[in-house]
C-alpha cells in the first residue's frame, strides 16, 4: 500500500492505494503560496503511517526537484529533499503525466507492453514516454513535454510562452477557447460557451461545433502521428477529461493519425483508453512510490 498525492492548481487529491485500487481518499484546496503548500503536504504526509508516498505534479521534475510548474507555486524547489527533512520520509516526486503512465503500465491498459506513449487531455496536453519499461524524462526533466510540440507556426499563444503548440491547438480547453473566439468574432451559434463534450454532441448539428470538432480530431491525430513516427511505440494510452467522450471521437482522430504515420507502422500501433480516469492522479502518484 502507498499514499498518492495529486497536486493540482486548485485542489490536492490524496488517498491510499493498493494494487491500483483506492482504499480511501480526500480532497482539499491547493494553497496559493509555496510555504503554505509545503506545510500542507507535510501535514498530509505526517498523518500517514506508511512509508511509501508519491506526489504527482504538473510540471518539469528531475530527481525530486521541481524545475518548473506554471500553475503551482513550486517552481525551482527541491521538494523531495525539503519533505525528507520535515517528515523523515523519502518521497517520490514525479510529473503527473509520467505518474499516469506508470499506473497504466503497472495495473492498467498498457500492462502487457514495454514501449508506450501516454497522453492526457485536459487543461493542456500532458505526455509521458516509456521505452523498454522505463520512463524517459530527458537530460533536463523535460523529455516528455509532448504538449509543447509545435504544430502551427505563429499559431495560438501557449502557456509555455511559445505559439502553435500541440496543447494550444488540440487540448479540450484550447478547443473551447477557439469556439468562444469564433463566436465573439461573429460566427453564428445557439450559445456563447461550449464545453468539449457539448461540441462533440452537436458536431453534426451546428456549424461552429462541426468546425471545432474537425479541428480537434485533425490536430490530435496529426500530433500523435508525429510522436509515433519518432518513437515507434507498441501502444498509445489516452487519459484525462478529454477521454470521457472517447467512443465518439477516437475513430475520426485515429483515421487522421493512420494517414500520417509511416506505411510500415499502419495497423501496428494501438490506441487505448486509460483504465484509470477520475482517480488517475492519486493512483498514478501512488504508483511512483510502490516497489
């Protein structure tokens, strides 16, 4: 058993996990200062009697050091070292997308494969790469920032500061933002705001939804094809809020993908939905700590 702590921009979800199953969980608001956040994590860890503890954070992590995280006040922080001094416990600190892929590899949808790409569709697009059963994080902790692959020169501004990134074009939030901008510029619609779920539901009824849906599947398929052509994995596993409508978009996005990959790879790289969805952050964080 191990404790998984999923640190997000607005909430911290944590719970005890055994073999991919949550035994109990809790959620609290994320403090907005570094000192308060570290104090909160320390309190959570101190109240847990076990020794295996993992923390998942959306950002660049290298050997327990938080290099950069845009939505949480922990950039440039030796988090594992600080928490060891405060609690006496060794804590695994990992990028949340890496944690997601570890959980799917150990207990989920990719347990039979040693070569995989993990993609999380949510506020942005998170990524993780597994080669021969081991995560690839790069020389500087940014080896799987797949969402920041450039797809359009001078495209939409991304949170990383660049333009035309994969997540600035194809993430659920970016698609919703794109629709909002089109409506603001005068494109006719029945509403002023649409969630990705609503866009997918009305893709055959409203022109604005049709355009947005086609943008989503086109760039998602193209982006994943680029990754597969470079890495040649056995399988691609998708998680995050964007897969809640998986059955309605996967075939269209896969068709784009299949046209873009190398002829020698056609029909060989599977796309699968993650086993762990709602609690994937907790389970993934716990997976990084389990032996």
